[in-house]
C-alpha cells in the first residue's frame, strides 16, 4: 500500500519538477486533504502507518460532524445538537496509504497533553484539561479500522496540562514531567497503587513568574546512560530517575528570551551514532520568544522571536553551549529528524509567542539543517508553503520519507472569518529533496529484514546487541551506505516527544551482480540507547534514503 503511494508521490513529483533541473534541492509541497475534520494540534505516527490527530473536546463544533454521538444517540439538525460538542469528532485517525480520516472517540479532554508509545506499539497518552487532566488514554493501533481510544481506569497522581512525557528504559513505562502549576514528575503505568509523584523543585525554579512561566512543556530526552535530560526556560539538568536525584546542572543557554511554552522554541536530540557506541549525546534547541513577548502580545505588540540555536553535548565532563543563528527568527516551529539524519525546521512564526492570537509573521520556509557541516554552512532554506502554520500546528515524518503538516488554530474555537490566522484544516505533505526523481537510481528499494539465526522471530522483535540481516536492491551503490532506526515522535506545541534516531553499525555487506545487497546490521546495545518498541529502519545510500520499514527492538528473550 505504501509502495503504491510512493509511486504516486514520485509521479506527481516528477510532474512538478519534470525539467530535471533546479527546484529539486528545495523540495516540494503537496496538498493532501482540504479538511482533516479536526485541528492537528497533537500528531503521532503508529506502526500501522496511520497518524493519530486530536485537539480538544472543548472546542465546540469541529469540522467533522457525527451522525451519531459515541454513546449512540443521534445528532439532529436542531440548534442544540448543532452546537453540541459531542456531535463532533475531536480526534481522527489518518490512513497514510488511503489518504483519508475516520473519527475517534474521546470521553475526556486531552487538550495540551502528552504521549509516548509503549514497547508493544500502543500509544499511552497522558493528561489534558479539566476532568481530562489526570486521565491516561490508550490507543492500540489496528488494521481493521475498528480500534479506538480507551480510557484507563487508573489516573495520574497529579493533573498534567502542558506536561511532557518520555519513554524510559525500564519496566516498559513512561515518565510524565510538569504541567501548569505542577512541579512534579511521575511514572505511568504505576508499579503498585502506592506509587506517587516525585517533587522536582527545578520546575519551580525555572518558572519565571510571568504569565505561563516560560517553562511549560519542558524538553525531555533520554540520555544513552539512562538518565533524563530536562530543559525548562533557559536551564537544564540531568535527572537520575532510579534514585530521584539531580546529578548534573548544565550552564544556562546564552542570550535573552526563553525557550519553553509560551516562548515555544523546539528541541531535538541529534542522531546517536554507533561509532562512539552511542555514548556521545548532543541536544539542539532553536528559536524561542523575546523576554516579555507574552505580555507584549496581549497589548497587540509582537516582539521579534529568537534567531539563535544552541547545541550542547550533555555527556561531556564540562558541557557548554555552542551557539549559531538560523536564517531568521523563529518560534512555534517543529524540529524533525529526517531519514538522512538532517534536521528539518518547519512551521511556526517570526514574532510574538504561543497562545491565542499571540503570534505574527508566519514562517513559510522550512530550513534544512546539516549537523555535521562546518559552522556557517549548516542551514539551507527550502521551498515555501502558502499556508501559515501558527499556534496549534504540528508535523510528522512518515515511512515514505515525506513530512505531513497539519493544524494551526490560534483561537479557542474553530474560527474561519475575520481573524488574521483562521483555523487551518488542510493537510499538506512536504516532499524533501531526496524524493526527487533524479535520485531514483540511488534509492535503495525492496527492503527486507531477516531476523538473526538465534531463533529470534518477528513476533518477538530484535534483541538488543543482536545481529539482523537487511536485504535491499540498489541500482547505483555509493561507498557510503548507512542504516538508521528512528523512533517516531508524539508532536505537539513545538516539541516532538520521544523522537530519536540511531545510526546503526553494519558489519558486512555482500553485493551481488544484479544489485541485491545483504547487510548484517547490529541492533542497539541496550534500552537506554533505544527504549524497547517500534522503530523505522532506513537504508541510506550516499544520502538518499529508502522507504522505511518497521522493526521492533525488544528485551524479551525468545522462547
Ligand atoms: C481542495 O479544494 C480546492 C478548492 O475547492 C480544490 O481545487 C482541490 O482540488 C481540493 N484538493 C483536495 C486535495 O481535495
Ligand atoms: C448521550 O449523550 C447526550 C449528550 O451528552 C445525552 O444528552 C444523552 O442522554 C446520552 N444518551 C445516552 C443513551 O447515554
Ligand atoms: C500493550 O500494553 C498495554 C499496557 O499493558 C495494553 O493495554 C495493550 O493492550 C497492549 N497492546 C497490545 C497490542 O498488545
Ligand atoms: C565500543 O564497544 C566495543 C565493545 O564493547 C569496544 O570494543 C570498542 O572499543 C568501543 N568503542 C568506542 C569508540 O568506545
Ligand atoms: C512582521 O511583519 C511586519 C509587517 O509586515 C513587519 O513590519 C515586521 O518587520 C515583521 N517582523 C519580522 C520579525 O519579520
Ligand atoms: C521490488 O518491489 C517492487 C514494488 O513493490 C516490485 O514491483 C518489484 O517486483 C520488486 N522487485 C524485485 C526484483 O523483487
């Protein structure tokens, strides 16, 4: 299904760029749907190649009207029902191959919440608003379009609105950090009913007292030593989750302004590499809002956002920030790791901050950032979209290499008229340069994955540190063939939670005359490096990626 879709993508793409010259290096945009029904405020990709999107049950009328409520009663054309929020979907599942959406049921409000996948591919979504703030919801993806959200009977210890979550290495669970006025973290699922949340004074210390504190939706990354990196406002720490102890405090990021909600910079863990046994862990933060941006926006002044990015190797003895500038100021954007291990900076605005109608100057041009190029040569400006993607927009990489972009709604309800930035329901794909037809002969195709001879079967996934075989076909083989594994994120409010890429070691590659390659690839060494679960495996031939295939890394021993 995906390969058929990819074929379509290439054909359409070559129509656009049929000349075979120019343009291709900047990528292309495709309009996929005019109406996703629901604003793509939160987005994530399941291992069944569907994208879950949701916004808030309190938004009133969405653009997906139901004939029947989820409790079975029908929705009439009477005014009461037309205005009844329960007669509208507030979450949808988008089928990437079929290019269509279906409605999903939500019983409580997941507005401004967080999410992570468990090792079996079930999405664990945490928190939200009102009575939804302590809820845990599970989505177990399926192929028959019958699956739906299920609310867990167990609640969070604390209400979590604007919290972040991250998969941890142990016990197949998730840590949820912060929330509005909540200076704690907790694990889900709990190991026993007595387990509570843990105080985290760092969240209190970084709350700068202005409206919303500039430290909501803290940036979380699991370091490859199993500790949790937490960045809030301008400061960051390393937290030992086993001992509930802060074991490192990092220097403050240089420059003015703030980086977390409502200042809404974005943050990414740069790809981890087998060449150093995944021991070097580097994070990168870009953009954000000027000091006082929120107060100014409320008075109708939109302060220019931050242009700077900071990179820091958090595993060094004396970590320090290395600063550089983007081509323009930016906030409310997303940072995604492309299959090429480059960083795509997409969506957002140049001035103001997050919140209703608080930003101006839409950033229509994505940037491509190449982390390993020399300073000054790392950013490339890509093709503009025509659609502003402001507050409450998101983006997600899909297995064929495109990036889906949805949402934008800087209003409390769906508002299409008489506003600077109307509610946006169009779904677009950004088609990166590497999908250009001119690279076809470089693109590895027909990927197959054979699990090792050690009796590890597909049902159990690939064990840590074990070898597996990747077969593929390539017409022109480059000297540099790389293998990567990508954990798809849960993206909302400019932060892609759990996003992670590993460049894997390949030991031996046999190429036959007809272009078939068999490579022995080594799985990541431990769940600290790659928490158990589904990853997208990609073969990259001289910078041109294959379509990705799902693999599952697991600690469960086969029997
Ligand atoms: C979206 O709507 C426009 C204007 O009505 C139409 O021309 C276009 O074909 C539609 N596109 C899709 C993908 O439905
Ligand atoms: C279903 O929900 C509607 C709206 O909340 C309510 O009025 C109705 O009584 C419910 N029906 C059933 C069968 O629970
Ligand atoms: C995955 O695990 C969760 C939590 O234990 C469970 O609720 C869910 O049904 C499981 N999903 C699958 C696909 O087995
Ligand atoms: C990585 O680990 C292997 C096996 O433990 C070891 O032989 C090698 O020297 C290590 N390499 C680096 C760069 O640390
Ligand atoms: C935003 O747009 C306004 C009006 O066009 C312009 O004056 C201002 O310089 C822009 N700000 C930024 C940061 O681009
Ligand atoms: C490679 O995959 C394509 C698309 O799925 C298929 O049509 C083709 O037959 C495959 N080629 C080989 C040699 O298996």
